[in-house]
C-alpha cells in the first residue's frame, strides 16, 4: 500500500508543474497590458509613468522565465502575492473564502450521498417496480433541473412563502443559512450519483460471486452490505470525488444567488476587476484541489478493490 501511494505521489509532481505553468501564463494570455489594466481608472485613462513604476515594482519588466522563477519561489514559501485591487495577501483571501466554501461543500456532499446511495440501492433491488420508476423519475428531474431555477424555487417556497429559512447571505454560518444552497447543490449531484449507483448495483448483483453467496445460504442483507455494496461503490467514488472537487471550487451561480462569500464569488469578482494575482492564485489553488481529490480517489480505489494495487505493479 505504501509503495502504491508513493508511486501516485511521484506522478503528481509533473502534473503540479504543468498546473503552475498554466496558472502563471494567465497574466500573459489575458488581453491587454497587465500593468495598464491594473491601473486604468474608471474613466478609461491611465498614467504611463505610474504604469512603468508599477512594472518595476512588481517585476513585470523582467524576462518571462525570470518572473516565473520568482513566482514559483514565492509560492514554495506560501506567498501567492498581493491583490492589485485591495493589497490583501492572495493566500489569506483564498483561504478565508475557501473555509466558507468548504462548509457548503461538505454539507452539500452529505445531502447528495444521503439521497443518492440509498435510492440507488433501492432502485436496483426493486428494478421494474413502481418504486424503481419513482426513483428514476427523481434522478431525471434532478439532472434536468437547472441550479438557478431550483435555487429560486427554494427561496420562493421556504424563504418567501413559509418564511422558515433566510433567502440569502452567510449570516453566522449556521445550518439555517447553509441549508438552501446545500440542498440546491446536493440534490443536483445526487441525481447523477443515484443513477450511477443504480447501474453499478445492478451490474454487481449479476456477478457469479453474488450467485455463489446466495447458493451458500448467505442472508440477502449480508450479500448486499458485505459483497455488493463495496464493489458497487467503486465507480460512485470517482463521481463523488469529482463532484466534491467541483463543490470545493465553489459553484459560482449558487454562491451568487445566495450571496455566499465563497471562492466562486472571489473568482468572479477578481475576473471583473482584472486582479491578476488573485486570479492566478485561485486557478492554482483550484487545480491543486482537483489533483489532491484525484489522488484521494486513487487511494480509495485501492482500498475498495485491492486488485488495483497489484495490477499497477505489473
């Protein structure tokens, strides 16, 4: 297991290097001059002397490879630079917003899994019945329903009509404030996960080892929990891991609708204000999150199916 993890960690290094290059390149592939974009006043004018001083101060007048080396050197020490707009440390702003998004992501993922896994199992075990039809209808509705429409529907019902939950805002970060955005995100991902769980469960229940367990007289609930469920979760783990990565990176639409001060809102505001250090930091942070999520999925694979560890050695 340790050897398997070590190999996976070594494979992350070239990926992270490529991610850093792409993140750094944002400042050069963006239209216009970085310094002029940062110093352009609302009226459209710009002081060329201030632009030159800004370039010298930020190192934008250095060759591109020198800028990249200096940028990487700061990143290794945990310094993502300072915002052009507010002067705040980029790393502090990202982690401040990420803590808010993390709370929303965890609750949303719990909502998704609590709905998807039981319904997927029940739908597979009751294949062809009215229960299966109801579960599949829920999945179809969840996949078809846009997040923004569902968000406004929840606001109308629970905030404006019943008046039991706040319509928007972070508030004190309590369960009442987080419930509506978490349900909006969680039910959307639950629909996809439930369909995959159903398909995976149906496939596993037709395997020879399930028939052998039944022939030995193993109770049905033991077959489902001990033999079928664990193997059925392998493809679900992939989707759940990727979904959690998207949730951690912030759902821009949902965070905007519910005025949630997460990393999604930070990215949008940074793009609108052309705050390049903040954009670079957010892109790098998001990419690293996805890489780490994929690494965690690989490790969970090796736990759910030990054959994966041995196959990778050959």
